[in-house]
C-alpha cells in the first residue's frame, strides 16, 4: 500500500456549499479510486472564489499523485475553474484549437462566445483534452490536475476516458458483514480483531433498520483472504451476542 | 456580508472517501448556514487517519468562526475523532461526569467500556456537551469546534441543540428561475446582469430534464429585493430566447 498512488478530489461550487445541490461526484470517484487501488486521501469543497480555488489547487497538487476537480467549466460567468487553474500554474488561458474544431462541428453557426469559453484551457505544455461521449465540451489535464465537469454523468464519462491512463495500485477490496446488534456490544471484540489483522482496515457503521439497531462491519484491504478471515471472526463475535449475520448482507 | 461569521465542515471517515457511504451532512449544514447567515466557506473530507484529522482541525480552527465535525465519536476502535481533537488542542481525553451519568441512567448494567468511550471529551476549559434527543451519547463543543455525530439524523439533532448559541448574520436568501433553454444561449445576458447586481451572487446550473436542456439560474443575496429584480431580468433574457420561465420553478 505504501507505494500506491494518491488522490484528492476538489469539488468547486457555491451550489454544493449552500446546500442547494447534493454532490454525487465524491461517491463515484471514491468507488473508482478504491477499485483502481488509488488512495483517495482527501476531498475538499470550495466556493466559487478565485483565491480559495487557487490556494486549494496549489496546496493539493504538490501533495497527491492526482487531483481531480469537478465543476465550473461551463459557458457562464460563474464558471471560473479554468481561470483559476491557469492562475495556479502561472499560465494564460487560451482556446484549444482541437476543442474549437470539435465545438464548431457540433454547434456550427450557433457557436457563440459563451460556448467557445468551453474550449479554453491553460496555455503551455502538459495540457491534454479530456473528451467525453455526452457533450462537445471537453475537460482537460494539466500536469497532475484533471479538470472535469460538475454534472455527474459528464464527470463520469470524462473520468472513464482518463482512467486507463492513470497509474493504479493493488485494488482495495471491501466486504462487510451485518447483524442486528449494537456496535457497542461487539466493540471490544472488533478492537481485538483489528489488532490481529493490521493490514485490514476494519470499520464499524451503526444504523437503524426496521427500527432495530444494526451494525455493518466493513473490512478493506488489498488482501481478500485476510478480509474473509477477519470478517469470519467478526461474524463469530456477532453470534456470541445472539445476533446471526444477515445473509446476504444488507446493501 | 463582510462581518458575517464563517464556518467549515470537517467530515471525518474512510466510509465517505471510499464511496461506501453517501455524505448527507454537508447538504444539511449548508442549508442551515445559509438560513442563519453564516458563510460556509469550506468542507473537507478526511480519512480515519490521526495525522490528517489533527492537521485539518488545526488549519481550519484558526481560520473560520466555527468548525463542525461529523463522524468518529462512536464506541468502536475506528472512532478516533475525540482523541484527535484532544491532540489538536494539546489536551488529554477524560470521561465527562455529566455524560457518564446520562449514559449510566440509559444503559444501567449494560454500560460497558465501549459505551463509556462515548462519554469522552478533551480535558480542560471551554468544553460543553451537546446533547441530543435521539441517543444518550453526546457531542461536544471545544472552543470554536463543534464535534457532532456522523449519522445524519443525530448530527441534525445535535446541530439544532447548538444553533441558538451560534452568532448568526443576515440570512442568505436564495431564489431561482428555470427555463428550457441552454445556459450558453443566455450566458452573455447573465454576465451583464451579474455586473448590474454586484451584491447578488448569480449562479447558472444546467441540467437535462425530460430529455431537454434546462437552465436553473439561482440568485443568492442578503437582499431579497435585489434578488427579485435580478431574476426579473433573467426571466426577460430567457423570454428573448423564446423560453418561457417555468412557473412554479422546478425544485
């Protein structure tokens, strides 16, 4: 795990912080990072404020292997991500000729200035467009920063376009065992099991289901055999408290 | 707005970054902050890693009026928030006598060590319990950091318990006007309207609805009259493109 690539997701947009819009990109990126063995170590939501965006970009891009940004690359005045990315890298903003060609082919005479704004990228080397199968407006990579759309299905299409180019690590497997038991009744056993399996990360997540206390114990590791062994002991601990693990586990 | 209190939400938990769990606390806190006129300037998701949690706490608590944390205050080994908060403040962890009393009254003989872990708080001054109407386990405040549960309905109950104690600013109002028009067709007009209303923050959010391109233009300000005037101009701009604003606006 120590050599696994790392990542950070930068979610850009007042609409997320104001509570208007429920973010859906973190869950998607989080799942894909786990599958690809890239450790998503941070997600940060920043407002449509140039200083905040530039600062977050510059703090994160030296710290993680990959930075993914979502949001703020549309045609309107509040889409300021590209201006901020360029500023963070000390570059100018230019229209990318390939993106202009794609956009002109799609819009024809209707390609106004606002639409052409979506062809803008930072000037200079190590910039590559990220096309997607849904729209004529691309995202782009600049060095280790991947600038994606905010709309979830477009962000996902862009991510899948770049996924094969990312360094991956050993996939982080995850399994869980659930039972109608309070987590505080198995906490001591869980702590012991965690000590016995230092390369498995064991998490305990309580919830109320059908008005009964339920605990889902999740084990994450690159080693599925160790996960299975650890969760076998968890299931035994649940049974000792009179709670039969639910088969199949609840979603 | 310049003197409005500010806030940051620190979401603690591997389960959010791994994509297992969809966070629901940001949307709630974001909405409440807007209502209360507190500017939520950042949200950060950090893993169950002590160094990451302590660093984020210490960066954010000197920067914003209020820090809210969610997650990691349960009874199991992976609940490390209190240990990290104490470390960030250079304090020890102690069982709070009032919390112990409440917990003992609830659990009686079943109050094991794991459950008593939920009575732990950092030692020293400026620490206050945050009770909630759902469980016997409290959150707490230490200076300007409010430590809340991760489970959304408990986090919300804890937040409502402290809400009356927070300094609030002028409420940030928000209204929107929607139409079946592409945002790139009204982008130039939106930019002008934004210039005419510097104290209104105008955001444009595209979506596909009923397979048609739709744009929702959101105006946020402490001044509802200015919002209404700005959105009146937005509606006119939509009509000029042959798109009648949808009444009532889509959710």
